[in-house]
């Protein structure tokens, strides 16, 4: 080593240490404040009714075997209890199914890697992607037009609109996606202690930690409790992805679809790199909301943590491991006491409201009846 | 043209006039022959099949057909043909709609389709498809290499996506080994899978039917009744007008006036597929809203005169491929012969071919015709269903890089 380099390195290291220590002192005022969710305009009940029917309708998938509710189960917080999600038959997913609760507040960067800009994009992708519902949108449209109940409901809900058609009130795939979005509008938190200002003393202490010592607010901020930006916190890989060839090939197929290089050799989920193709973005995932997390375990993009305690321990330890320079500098050891961890957990649980009560639509079927007078009717 | 005029001007007035009259008569005679198409000599003669189909230079394979031993590429294609990894949900393989037990086609009038759907046309046999230049009922693809992806990826057929199917092959050690052996690639490639399937289908040819043996000189290979039928085929029944050459098809397009199948009236799921195809293939709004019958090759160029036209079907292996026609409305060869004897059923769009007219065949003549048609099929081709290979975790068989 050349003379003079060592002292220079020591100085650089010292500067780095000082700057990282500075990050540790979180100033909550630097971030959009947490707070109750704003009210949204109530959607038309008829469009919601149509969207709800479609949400549970397996005719929206290629082989009519799964519906949106298969991976976003209304009885399991609109996600599933499994670390890694179900997928279209013949494939298996390599990521955790995120909740749909409050998704209308997210506004952008849907999916764990943030590749989908808005809810219409998100729905188009979920319905047509080969690992999700593998559906031809035009075939979906014709299937729905075959059901007199759906046709009647569409007329009631969209009778004054024509979306992707010359006919007012006609079912099209545009209408189907719009109705699903209207249904998602109803999947919002209800009766949340935090929103009502009904926090216990312990939870209040947890909120203080959230905004201060624990530094959660650096990424989990705003009323949605997410900055909706990509971060690498060093979450360990879920080995199941690479031990199960079906999950592995589903992931490889996705990388092919997204144009990721070297796809046969990656042994980790590259996350936001899928979009940016910048090596510094490997392992970054969009910050998830913390609302309704009482119902959405297991946690993280790959479901590696089964409980909130595990998640808090993970952050208390300063997140996980990655190559130098890859991890977000916001994630550092927190030195929380057992009591502080309990308080933090209490606060996190106060972000969940009543379970979204739900009556399943009746008469969902994948059978088709012939249309009367088919020979003479207009298609 | 200049020299043509000079030639006439050079002659005396009378001589050139006589010559022009004769010349015009000659031209009229020739063109009327062409228009009527009545002269069998103008069509490719019936002939035995060549020993093997022509093999494209960019997808070489063995010059051998059933029942000889397959080469490595054909054998790989055989395995892939039966492997449901080549579909959207791994629920269906090529062999489900082209089933060896159903003449390498499907025995319903309208083919089964991808799970959750039905198809909208009759499934055609894969046997001898290597000899065709126009594939599908619209003749829309010109090679087996391009037929395979159209079927594997079509929403009513395989509904597979290239990314997913290729990835599945890459996690199947048996395929990694065999693709490397056949194509020299590190990892299986979906386009190569289609190439291998095409090579297998070229192998799946039948060149030793009674008809072929007869044409090659074995005068006893077909019965006297069949010989009579062959005469009718090329004469009074006029089948030969369109069903000519060694494959018994001119690969041209005709509306022969086939009636609509009852499925579209009676089954909701068939109505779904019918509308979907009309929408997805591209129609005018007027056409989409009013279509109740299959428009055939209309979808290609949207010309009114193309409505209801389909590519002439080959007649080989038809002993095993009932039901018949693009929509499977005729269940036996007897019904087919009766259909032509009547001159077709229906003229929906004024496009029905002028070739179609009542034939006034006697019962004996019809019987002879069917007897001849049956000589175009040899023994039924049955192959064992191969055991398809399994996936394996990559760590078990690939060194980590």
C-alpha cells in the first residue's frame, strides 16, 4: 500500500461514521407526517356491485380456475397466509401477495418492484400476465357478455357511458377494469384507533419511537405509511424460490418478460433493478403500507418474517446483509429495549381497523348459458 | 407490342383479318377452359406421396417418415408434442386436440379448446401435415414451424406465453440435455421447441396407403369398386376439381355452402368463442355485431367476396378423422358424399363456388366413391404416449455460478 493512502482512508471512514451517526438522529419534521386517511368520494354503488362480482369471478382467468380473490383473499386481509403467493396454475409465485386494503391511496408504483403506474395498469397486468391470470382481455370481455346478470348490471352502472365501444352501457374490458377499481375504492380502513386518536399510552410511546429513535418514519410516512419509493433493507432471500423449480422458472419467466440480463444466474430477487437496470438498485423494493398489518402476515416482499416481532427485531439489528453500499443508509442498528419494542408493536397494531366485513356475491359461476334468439340478436 | 402491330400491318388486309379471327377464337377457347376449370389436364394429377415432405433448410431433419426410427430432433419433437408444459396452465398438450386415438385430430365437431374454453373450428389431423403449404382452415400459416406457436399461444388452444414455456423447459434437466444435443444451445429455446415439433410432424406421414401402392404399380392394391370410385372422383363427381395432386387439395379457397353447426345456437361457451374470434381476428363493427356464421378467410383481407371461404381440405387419413368440414357438421364419409351430391347446403353470401352443383350420383356410385376415399388411408398410426420429464431444482444439477 502506498504511503499516504492509509491516513486518507482513515479520514474517509471517520467522515462516513459521522454522517451515518447524523442519519440516526431522525427529524420527523423532514418527512410527510403520519395521520388519518383523508376521506374519498364514495363510488357509485352499482359500479361497486359490478366490480365486486368480477373480483370473485374465475372467468377472469385464462382457464377459469382462479379469481382475484384467490391471491387476495377477503378473509385474510386481501392477501394470503402463505409467505409466497399462489399463482396461475402451472406456475408458482416468487413474491408475497400484498394486501389490497387502502391501495387506492397508494397512487403509483404498484407491485413490490413498483413496475405498474396506476390501478388500471395494475389490473391489466394482473389479468393478462402469464404468472397471474393469463387471460386474453378480449376473451374475458366476451365471457362476461355471455352472462345476462353481468350484462344487466353493466347497463345499470354504466348506462350513460361507452368505454371502448360504440354502445352505451356495454360490457368491455375497459368497463371491467373500471368497475374493479371502484370496488377497490371500498377496501379502505374502517374504525382505526390511530385515525380516531384513540391510542393507548403504550401506543403513544410507540409512536414517539416510530418518529424518533426507531426511525421508521424515514420510509413509512404520510397518511398511507409509505413513501412509495424503492429501498434495500437487506431482507434475507427466501430459499424456497430457488429450491422449488416452479417458483424459480416463474421468476425466470418474469425476468425474460422484463428484459433482465443474466437471468439464468441470478439467485436473488433483484427487485427494482427489474425496472431501472441499475446495479445499485438490486434488492430494492417499494415500501409497503403498515396499515391493516394485523391481518396481512407474513411480512416482507418474500414473506420471510412470520410475525411483527420478527420484523421489529430485524430492524432493531439494523436490517439484513448485502454487499457494501447496497443497503439503504437509513437502516442502522436501533438499540431498542424490550419495552420499546413492545411499545412500537402496540403502535403498529393501532394502525389496523375492523376487519373489512364482507358478503360474498352469490351465484358466481364459470358456466355459460346460450343467449336466447342468438341467431337474430346483435352481438 | 410494337412488333406485334408491325407484323399485322405488314400483311395484306384480308390475310390479317382471317388471322385475327382465328387468333381470337383460339384465345376464347383457352380462357373458357381456364374459367370453367373443366379440363382435368389443367390440374395437378392424383399421385402417390413423395417418400418424405420437403424439409426446410433452416430446420433440417431426417428424410424419413413413420414407421422408421425417428432421428434425435424428431424424437424430441415427439416428446414435446405430448408435453403439457407447452401450454398456459400445463393442462393441455398438442396431443389433446391432435389425439392419436382420434386420427391425430379431435372427434367432436368443434374441437375442445384450452381449459375453460372451447375452440371454434374442427381440429385437423397432424398426419401428413408436412406436405401442406397452407395450414389451418384459413391457410394462414405456410410452415409447421409457424403453425406450432400459433396453436401453442392462441387463447382458445394452448394459451401459453413464450417466456413461461421456455422457462419451464429450462428447469427440466432432460430437456436441457436433449436441446443441447440437438441444437447445441446451453439452454432450451422455445423457437427450437417449435422446430423440433415440426420435424416430428414431418415424420408423422403416411406414404404407403392402398392408393399409393396402386399408383406405384400394384394393380390389386385397390378393389374394382374403388377403381370405379376413382373414375367418378375425376369425372362425374368432379371432386378432383379442388381435391387434386398427391395431397388431394389444391390449397385454394372456396365457399362450398356448409351449414352452421348447432353448437353455436345451443351452447353458451361456443357463442363466447365465436364472438371472441370475430373480435380478435379483426372485423368491422357491422361485421362483428351481425356475424352468426364463420367468415373464413374474410378475416385476412376483409373482402366481402371472401366470406365463407376455406382452404380445400386434404383427403388423406380421412378414414380416422371424422367428423368432417371446418365445423365438423358432417359425421361420415357417406354424409360428405351426399352433401356434394346435393351441390352443397346453403349460399349465405352469394360466394358459393360455381363448381358446387347437384351431381345426380346413383347409390352405387356414391358407394364406389366412398370406397375410393377409404383407399387414401393406411393402417391407423398409434404411438405410445411418452412419459414427460419432470422439473428439478437447478441447484441439484447445475453448478452455481
